């Protein structure tokens, strides 16, 4: 049973153009279900008496299977899942306004960018912005001068502006593969209003590039990639995306095949020339002898999920000093 929910106020942190109606299915938990009990009273008189006593209670009889599956659909509470607490909203608003006033280039990404592009509404614990590595340091210095707490979480990719348990992440690179922010990211970046601050969003092309390698046991962002292709395929620079993914073209092919499977009626959203190019590479690869070196590139997706491959199963890592791996060969 499908019920259309009017969530026109979602998410209220965005301007009116980013709001739209959503449709969802929310299925309540099963209730009124009891296991079927049958027991031969002649063979097990004490147990049969207990069963009879159980059945004698004024409890509803279990529904037939079809009835249990067709439980009533209940609406979730109205309101935005993305809407932060008043304290968090005030913090995000202050930080984003100050970032804009600093004139240090940055781009909003993550859940808020996805919501602006697609209207998808989901909870989030923070605001993510992208910046070049040098600009991230300037931004930390700027906020420190204005009495904010700042932190270099991991100099390879993550910086943070904090207040108590609230924080805004400043990302310069993706943690498992080189996808660092450059001037190219800012070309054509669309403007948006977020928490009353004028900001720019990560363009769809770079949004996909930043998400496509997030394939971990605890976090899997391919749905975000598919939704961005669905909603913004005309704004994606497909040749630039292929250039970004040149070394990992198979990952791009996987994402596009995933999109085609999820949306068979929307296959036209991906340019035909791109599919032909990637499939030709796959065909050429199939004619070649497999590599002699056992390599696991899974750690680019998830270091923890594929640690056993390198630690115990004899595969070489996909990153690190590659020449050093051949020193003993």
C-alpha cells in the first residue's frame, strides 16, 4: 500500500526551489502474531495443559500469512529528516556565513549538496565542505582567529571547525584514493542558499568522482552516484569524468552498469559513446593474459574490508611504493 506524503517543507534549510514532495513507504512492525502451537495431549498431558492455558488467554489469533504481509502502512512523522537542531543550525549558519565572508574558496558537498540537487531527504550529523589543501589551512587559521576550535584530523584529507560536539568538515582529498580538490572543481559550481548563507555546491561531475570510491561495509555511496546521474546527467561533464577515472575506468563502468540496472528505462542518461569506450576497453582487456602480480585493489574502496587479502592471503596492496614491491622479484 503506497501513500504519498506531503513533505513540502523538507528540507527547510534550503531555498524554496530545493523543496519538493516526497513519496515513501513506511511499514509498521508486525503485531498480533503468535506462533502456531499444536501438541498431542495424550502423549504430553502436562505440556498440552500449558498450551491450552496459553490459548485460553484473550489474545488475537495469528493472522494468515497474507494478512501479516499486508499490514497497515503508517506515515512517518512529518518534518525534515535533514533538519538539524536549533543549536546545530545556528552553528552551521555562522560557520558558512564566515566562510563566505573570508573569501576563501570552498564548496558544499555531502548530504546538503545531494538534497539540493535531487531533493533526497535523510539525516546527517554535520556539514561537509571541499577546499584545496592550502586553502583549508587558511580557513583553519581564519576561524582560530575568530575564537573557534579547529582541528587537523588527518592532514592527508580532513580538517575540522568545531564547537562542542558540533563540527563542519573541510575535506581536501578522499581518504583512500587521490581525488584532491583543484581549481577545476570550482568551474561552473552552482550557487545555493544554505542556512541563510550564500554558498556554492560541488558540481555534479566532481560529486560523482568524490563518491564513486566509497564502497565500504559500513558506508556505500553508489546510490548517491545513481541518483546524481538520474537527476543531473545533462550537467555532468562526461569526458572530464572519464579523464578523472582514467586509471580506474573499471570503477566507472561498474557505476554505470549499476545505474543501468537500477533504472532500465533511463539508460539513455549515460552517453552511448562512453559505454562503447568502456566496453571496448573491457573487450581488449579480455584478450590479454592476466597480470602476473597478485594485487588487491579492494583497499581503495575499503582498507578494513580487504585487509585480510593483503595481511594473510598474499595479495599486494594497490597503493604505496610499487617499485619497492618488486625489489625481491
